[in-house]
């Protein structure tokens, strides 16, 4: 069973160089969107809360650290808590909620971008997913991008020129997981258009 069709989700994954890019994307949103944004940035547990506070200074949207059972409300921005995976499950009325998991480190990271992407691909209707993979070392998120694209979701990779490290988006592109390859400013516009629809 998947979430009802009107539930959409915007997913953002990043590692090295990511915090500044994520902040730029969030600050570019002039008002809360119609759909939630979930973010996995490779952070240790003690740094997540300060990043949440940093994002909250540049947006009128509600920014929160993820917790198990969190109901994903329209316009909410959720940052995955360091040291645990951000996954999704459904409430009794088929509304998506956060489901924390610490089953195993994935791609050397917890939280893992792949874990979030792959979980969303099983819970949300594919056409209701926008997945964005930003700068970072390694390949975390690449397999999730391939899955989301193959199912019919929209997958967007940051371009090489604007990436501090082109590892994560580069691996996704190599594996055929990118619908679009864009610089940061155009990613912000894509998020805005998707989030308003």
C-alpha cells in the first residue's frame, strides 16, 4: 500500500559541501511549499540540531529534526537526525510519517541518502517524488536515484561545476539515475515548481 496520491514529497541528499548548498536552496523558497521536504545531510548526531536552527533563520517554513512517528505536514522541512536512518511508513489513513531505523550503516553513513530514497520509493506514488542529490564524496544516494527514476519519479542531480565534490551526483548520473542535471539556482526553481503543484 502506498500513500494517497495527493501526498507528495521533496527529498534532498548531500554530504561534503552540502550544508551551504542546502541552506541556499531553502533560503530561495519565498514561502512554505504545499509539500514537505526531507533532508539527509551526512552529520554526526551532535550537529543536526544546530543545522536545523541555521535553516530556520532563513525560512518561514517549520524546520524540525526528524523523530520516529513524525507526521509529515505540508510545508514542513525535516532534517534527518544524525545517527539514525530516515525512512517512511503510513498511518491508518495512509498519511506518511517518519520511521526511524538504526538497523545497519549504509554506504558508511547513518543517516544514508539511499535509505531515505529507497524507502520513499516504496511508500509514495513515484510521480509524487522529487529526489535531489547534491555534492558529496562516494555514491550514497545513487542507487536510490536509479530506483526513483525507473519508477517514474523526478530525479535531479547537481551539476559538476557547482558541486564541491562530484562523487554522489556523478555516480548517480553514471548509473542512469538522473532525469535532470542542474546548477544550484535551477534546482531551487525545480523544487519551487514541484512544491507549488
